[in-house]
């Protein structure tokens, strides 16, 4: 009798362990940014909050600095489930997810607050649904500021100043189209290669936000920063859709809550870092210029938008919704 009870207890304990193991998830996450960068700090906070809010049922080990591969590679790893989490810019996701590509249309957002109002409304829901259908479920949106042009030759004030210039862009037809419409020569390349390309003249210029321009040292080899603010593209915390849908509703809620709390931190850190980065590069001798009239740049984007609509005619209402959002 005692032997039977003991076997039953052991069996129950083993079943309990199996159940816990079945529900536990040890996730791995990718992030391209360096230690101390707002996104890196926020993603570490996300991992901490994730373990806390799920009672340890979901844990996350973050790998920073792009150590697990380039961003395009990491996007595919998350889609395939080889990684569960990625902190991605939506630019490289655009060629995969048509809905996500709308945020990469030049000048589609009035400013950063407008972008977040869109993402928190029906427009953002449509983008998120398109991403989830391709294996990338966005849990929260991070601030990546506004991207502007920089180069080592001259200030950019009009589209004519871009003519003939070799400009590094992320690998997206909208970005290459943008540079081409301004008369420049787009040069897609990996982010890690840009410093050397600028230094050696493989490219004449690039475009990015203040913290990226400063933290990479690009300002050392491209000392003119022109405030075109042509692209305002968010970043996301994206989770593999299957991994997320495999969680209970309670766990999904906890994971989402952790991500969104980390986004609050990231946006605060971003604002402070953006200010500090601008001050640092200006102190280093960078020449910054406002562009008094952006209308010629905006007008030049007509063919870029029309080419997008030719390929994605069903997304014209989404673009119009974004433009109409106050």
C-alpha cells in the first residue's frame, strides 16, 4: 500500500515537472545596438519585466550588438522561430510586409508624436496585423527619431544638392527610390559597413538619426548634418507569432505589458540621448543646417508613392488614413 502511494506521489511530481517544463519558455532576443544605447537598456528591462510578470514562465536572454547576425538575418530567424524576439527597425521589414512598408514612405509622418498617434490607432492595428501574418507580432513600438541626411562634402538644402551623391540607405525599394528621385545614387549596405564606406569614399553620405550618427562615429567622417527629417520610422519589439500564440491568454497579456512598459522607458531614454548626441556632434565640429523649405523634397516623392500604390493598390486607404490622422 505504502509502495503504491509512493509511486503515485512520484508520478504526480513527475507530471508536475513535465507540465511546468511544457509551459516554460526560454526565449532568445536580438538587438543591433551597443551597450548603454536606449534600446539596449530598454530591452534588458523588458527581459527583467518579462520574467517578473510571467512568474518566471517566460524568460529572455538578450544578445546585443548584432552578435547573432545582421538585421535582415535576424528578421528571418524570428519569423522562422530560430529566435523568439527581435528589436527591429521597420525599414528592413517593409519588403516582407507590405503594410509595414507604409511607415517607410518619405514624409508620411508630420513628426514623431504624429507617428505614435497613428501606431496607437486603426492604422497601427492594420500594420500589426500584416506583420503578424508574416510571423512577426509587434508587442510595442520604440522611438527611433527622425532620419536626416549627412555627408562629408556640403550642407544639403535642396534636392539639387543630392544630385550625383552616393548615399547609403537601408535595403528597401522605397529608400532607393527616394534617393533616385532626388538625383542621387542609392547604395544599400549593412549598417556595420557604413563607417568605412564613408571614410574611404565608397559612399558620399548616409542618413540616420542623431544617436546613430553619433554613436557609430559617422560624424567623424561625415561632418555635415542636414535636417531633412525625411523618414520617421519606428522600431518594434517583435515576437515570433507562433511562439506568442502558443502562450495562454494570461501569459500573452503579461508579455505585452512587459514590452509596453519597456517602451515607456525607451522613449524617455531616447529623448535624452537624442539631445545629448546632437550636443556631442556639434561640439565635435559638425555643421548642422535646417532645411528652410522641404516642399521640393516632398514634391519629388510623387513617383515613389505611385510606384508603391502600383504594387500595393489595396493599401492606398491605409496611407490616406495615416495622412488624415491628426
